[in-house]
């Protein structure tokens, strides 16, 4: 059994050796040597080799003839093959020789194809790089030309589009690194230009405001039939055009955008129209900076910065100079700066989207309005020149109208102007007070002589004189009043004109203007003119003739009051009989002045009478003179002569005034003489003195009977001396029985004699008689007569005292 297995294994190994590559029979042979039947395997191997040799020999024998034939044929072919080889070699030689040129051409073609491929690649790369370089070159040109907003747009396009397409090149990396730096440079440069712009408009806001105010003044002076131009069309361009210009600045810039001063030079002489704010100011730095910061995503930062800086400038603009009130130019410069500031803000509001909004501008205007009103109230209070106040008012109106044209509310300014109207009125009153006093001081208090018709017309054109009789008189003739009347009347009209000038352009109704003028005129009449008239009347050197002329003057001025009413109505177109219309108080003013002059006449006349009376030198102990009538005292004769000459001047006075003055003078004389009799210092008096006083009173009564002033009925003027006359008659006629019997009766002859007065005078008269009887005691023959007279006097005194007691009871 083991030999069979060994034989099968050796057979298998032999098959493997036959069928396996010689490189792989190592393991097979190793298995043979590792076994125990090595000799047996070698025997089998030799037997197998012999079998194969026999098979080879059989095959070779079988194919030998074919092999020999093949060798024979092969030998025949060798010669042909050698020929073929030679031919092939020759052909190859010739081919090699011919292929050298071809290979050279092919090499050249290869090089051309490589170059062509490189060129195409280069062109492709340059196609992506050239836009980058061109855009960067454009960026440099825009930066050099200071067209920063287009440069920023170019920068953004370069970063977002061109550089990513160009690839990773060194120059692209350098450009990419420079982009943030360029952005910062553009931002800082734009901000620097904005600062220059803000500084420039701050310095030139005066010119901007002056131009805007001039434009508003020009528009206001246009004919009312022409429809007013919209405020947006001030100057040569509208806001829409300005906004369009802003867009062009944003896209590609414009020549004007390259000017960074902020103020453009406009030759106004070459322009028919007044340039607007946009013609004077180059706003491109604002628009450019706004666009740049918007692109950079910093719009809020820019808006806050701009508003903050403008608020600071607003505070500077609204701060007036300390000496602004001294000249109108100071106010004009102040208003020009404010108008210039708000014109710029209004233009920025309408030509930018959101840089400033309406709420911000209104807030600034509210701040400005409060400061403007406070400044004007303070500085205008220092002004005492009505012309300056009027010019200031016109300037404020123009200032308000200008800003109102830009949409700013200005009602508070007009309210303040109405407040200033009171101040203006007070200043006018002060000026007219000086004027009236100068007129009074320069007046000669004499009727105006006129020699020709021209002179007469000259004065009647100044004052509405209505006197047909005077017009009929031949030349030369005299106007009843002095120069004071036409001058005062003209000054009243000038005052009304001055009030009207202030009321113009205040947007007041005719009724309000009329009421304002009338109230101011009333103040002038009742306060200023009245005080001036009182001043003229109370002056120390004013005589009776001057006072008489004052009365005549005030009478004519009083009569002219209705002409003043008509004058005011004509200039305000408000009828004087309108309901609630203020009436002029001129009539009462001139009446009061006339009454004061009349009272001053009475006072002066009495003072003059007192001066004459001080010259009285009565001998109160004079003896009774028998035979012949006594003559009046010298002082009284002079006094009567003075009164006659004085009352002759009163012919032009109203009759009542002259009569009152005459009656007052006579009463004063009578009262003064009575006081002389009843003077407490006068202890005693004689009948001789009473007779002299009686003679003086008779002289006065003669003066009264002569009628020094026309208009008295009968002996009315004599009533002024009736008290003194009845008293003197009572003593000189010694008619005590009649007096005591009829006392208290309406028909009493001595009705005006007061018991007190009679008692006092009787005691003064009794005292010297008693002393005389005491001295003459030694003469017995006179005792009985004196005793009887003394008893009579004692009885009269007792009865007078009884009357006084009854009167008190």
C-alpha cells in the first residue's frame, strides 16, 4: 500500500516538473529530497527522460525531410534577403537623409505650437489683468484729480470684480493691500474738504445771507400783477437742477466739484439776476463726503458729525457783537449771517436725502428764533434814534420775509416788532418833545405878518386856516397865530407819517394801523405836546402878551383837530366815524393848555397887580381932609394905566377869557385892598385913611365902568368892588342903623358887608378915637360929645357881636 502511494506521489511530482516553469520547481525538488525514496524517484525520472527522448527521436524522424527542405529553401532565401537588406538599408539611408529636414521643420512646428499656446495663455491672463491695471490707473488719475467719489466706486469695482478674476499675482496682492489705505485716504481727504467747506461757509455766510435778502427784496418789489416766482427758483438754478448736479457729482464728478473752497466767484455785474445760494456756494464737498461715507457704510457717523458742527456754527452765528446796537450795519451783518446759515441748511435739506431732516432744521430755527428775539430786545433797548429803530424794523421785516420764503415760521418776529413799536413810539415822543420845545423857544409869540399872496398860501398850505374874512383883507395883513401853530401842525403830521412808516410791511390790517397811529398820536398830544405847552406856559420870562398868543395858538390848533382826524383817515382808508375807532384827544389837550394859559394869565396878572400894590403907602392915621375931592393914589393910577394897556392886547382873545381876566383882576384888586384894611398887623386906622382908600376904590370903579373889556352886561364888572364899596360906604356914611336893621334881608343896602369884617374895622377905627379921648381928658367941654360917640360905638360893637353869635347859632 505504501509503494502505491509513493509511486502516485512521484508521478505527480513528475507532472509538476513537466508542467511548471523551471523557476518554480525548487519547492517540488525539495519535497523529493526531503522524502525517503530519493533513489526510487531518480529511477522514475530517468525512465521518464528516456520516454521523452524516444518521442523526440520519433518526431524528428517524422519531420526530418521537411526540415531539410526548409533549410534548403532558407538558403535560397538568404541571398534575396541580403538584397532586400541592402535595399532596405539604402532606403533607410535615403529616408534618414530626407527626414532630417522634416524633423527640423517638425521641431520648429513644435516650438511654434508651444509659443502659440503660451501666447494664448498670456492673452487670457492679460485679459483678466489688464482691466485691473486699467482700473487701477483710472483710480490713480481720479485720486490725482480729487474725484474721490468716482475713485471710491472704482475702488469697490476693483476689489469686488476685477481682482478676483485676475488671479494670485504679486501686483494684485499689493493692490489688495493698498485698497483699505486708499479708502482711509479718500475718507480723510473728503472729511478735510468738508471741514474746509464748513469753515468757508461760516466765513461767507454774511455774503450768502446778503444775496438771499437782496433776492427776497427784489422779489418783493416785483409788480403785483406778475405771479411771484417760487422760492425754489431763487437765482439761476432750481433745487431740482442742483440735485441733478449732485447726482452727476456722485457719478462722475463735474468741474465745479473740483473746487473745494465752498464759495464760487460770481460776477454779479455780468448777471441780470441776483444769484441764489447754490450759485454762490459749491456744495459738492458735502455731496461728495455724503456719498463717500454712504459707500463706506459710515453715513450715520457723517450725519452726526455734520449736524454737530453746524450746531456749533449756529451758536457762533447767533451770538451778536456787543456793539451791534451802535449802527445799522451791525444788525445787517448779524441778520446776513443768520440768513446765510439757514439758506445753506435749507438747500442741504432739499438736495440731500436725510443728511438733515425737517425736524433738525426746525429745532435749529427754534433755537435761533429765541436767541434772535432775546438779542434784539436787549440791543434795541439801547437805541434812542427813531431813524435807526425804523431802519432796524425794515431790516427785521426783510429778514423775516426772506426766511419765511424758505418755509421758516416768523410770526414771533412780527410779534416782537409790535413790542418794539412801543419803544419806537417812546423814542419818537422824546424826539418830538425836543422838537416842540425848540419850536416854543424859537417862537416870537407874535401874529405872522404876510405881505404877499404867496406867503399867505405858504402858511395856509402848512396849516388849515379857515377864515374867509381874513382872506378878504388886503395885503399886508397878519395871521392871528404865531409861527408855532403851522410848525406844530406840520410836526404832528410828520409824527403820524413816522408812525405809519413803522406800521408798513407788518402784515397789519388797515384798522389795526389806524388804531395804532391814533393811539400814538393821542400819546403825543396828551403827554408830549401837553407837557411842552405847560413848559412854555410856565416859563419865567413868559409875559402876558405871550400867554395871550398861546391861547390864540391853542384855539386854532384845537379847531384843526378834525383836519388831523381826516388826515389819518386818508392815509389809512378808515373813516373816522367807524365803530370802535379811537378818537383823537387833541381837543381836550389844547383846551387844557388853553385853560392853563388862562390860569397863568390870571396868575401873572394878579402877580403884576401885587407888584403895584406893594407900592401902596397909605397913611393909616391921616386926618380927615375937609373940602375938595381926594385924588387916587399914584400907585393905583399906574395900576389902572397898566390894566388898560394890558386889556387892549386881549382883543384877539375869546371874549370869555378877556372878561374872566378882567373880572379876576378887579376881584384881586378889591380883595387886596380889603386885606390891607383887615391886616392883623394894622392895629389902628383913621377916617382920613378910609377916605383915601375910598378915593382909590372910586378910581377902580371908574375903570370898571369904562368897560376895559367888551362883553360885560351893565355894571357887572362893578360887582367885583361891591364888597369893598359897601364896607366903605357903611363907615364913611356911618349908616349903622340901616345896616343893623336890614341885616340878613335880601334888600339890605349893605348885603355884602360881613359882621366880622365890620367889627374888625370898627375896632381898628375905635382904638385911635379912644386913645384920643384919653389924651384930651383935660378938656371938659369935649367929654360929653366923646362920651356919646363912645356909647354909640359900644352899642354898634355889641350889636355886631350879637349878629355874629346869632350867625354861628
